[in-house]
C-alpha cells in the first residue's frame, strides 16, 4: 500500500505540469489565431504549398505528354522519369498541406483537399499505365521498319524485276513483263497498307488490312512462280534476287505487324487526350477551389489575396 500511495502522490504532483503544458499550447494557438501577422504567415504558407502543387502537377502532365510524343526510347524514358518525379513532389506537398489544414484549416478546406487527393490517386493510376506504354514506342519502331528496311527490300525486289522484264521482253505474249509487273504492283500495295495498319487503333480494321495484304501476297507469289516457269528464267539471277528480297520483306512485315498490334504510342496518346485530360481538369479545379478558400479566410485588421474595397 505504501508503494501505491507513492504512485498516487507522483501522479498528483504531475497534474500541474500537464495542465501548464495544455495551457501553453492553448495560449500559443490562441496567440496565433489572434495575431494578424501570424495568421497572414500561416495563410501564405498554405497558399504557397497549393501553388507549388499546381506548378508541379502541370509539370508532371507536360512531361507525360513529352514522353508520349518522344520518338526515341531514351527521350521517352527521360520524360517519363521526370513525370514520375514531379508527381512525387505533388504527393509530398499534398501531405504537407494536409498537416497544416489539420491544425489550422477548416472542414471545407479539408474536404477540398480530400477531393483533390481522390482525383490525384486516379491521375497517378492512369500515369502508371500510360508511361509504361509510352516508353515502348512500338508504333514508332514499326514506322522505322516500314519506311527503312522494308521499303529498301521492296525497292531492290522491284529493281531486279525491272531488269528481268527488260532483258526478256521478247518472250511470247510479253509474259515476263506481265508477271514482273504483277509482282511489283502487288508488293507495292502491301507496302502502302502498312502505315495505315500502324496508325490504326481498331483491331477489326487491322484484321481487314491484313486480309488485303494476304490477298496481295498470294498474287506476288503467283507472279514469281509464273516467271520461274517461263523458259530460261528458272535459274535467272534477277529472279533469285527478287525472291530473296521479297522473303526479307515478308519477315520485316511480320515484325511490323506485331509491333503495330501492341500499339503503345497510339494507346498512350489516346489515354493522354481522354482519360488523363479529364482527371487533370478535376485536380486543377480542386486545387483552385482550395486556394480560393484559403485566401478567403478572414483576418481581423488584415487582408490577403483580395482588395479591401473591391470595385
């Protein structure tokens, strides 16, 4: 019992100290609330945070767009990293202002911040998917193959067929010329169908384009086989070159179509212009409303952010 009494006495002795601390906190809070200069400073801190959030949010959005539009993997990755860094800054600033609103803001301001936080979470979710797509650049790579190695292969094939047709124009009924021209024409049609396929977003339209390519591909092979069946052309060097270059084009076409189906540039651009734009507007609206609410807080004997007698 003696020890129990000591504990009780110690607790009673601590009561004045605790009460003094509570009074001190209350007086400091009261002093800040009643001190116009302190209130203005506190308001300025929160407004500054909101404005920094607005700037960093805009910077994150611009970096994301640059990542989508960049034409190299390195550029896309650089801008994607910048977008993520700016987004992280907004997240930290949001936590900082939440702490200040918890101690000195009003419920309306806290509700506005909650609205922003919800929208910003969606902003980050969209960005995660969008940036992962943007850095792959599959459409850009498909275009590079189509207008680079694939175009070169078709050009070399057609050059070989033109030489063959010229050298064998005297064959009966002009069959060498007709077969060569048929192969060239169908191969060029396939080549012209590749860019629309790369740009296309709809899978059914892609399938329709591929069906047209398959039909033209059959015509190319039919024409080349027709040439091979003509007298003296079975082992023709130019025909062998044309076949080799078309086979090379076929392999490249398979790669191009695979990249095109991934469609990362088209998909990321679509997300950026639609889903991302909408959530960005919600975030901006919530921050603007929060800034107006903070600026509108009355301070006895002082104004901040608005004229005393607006005209």
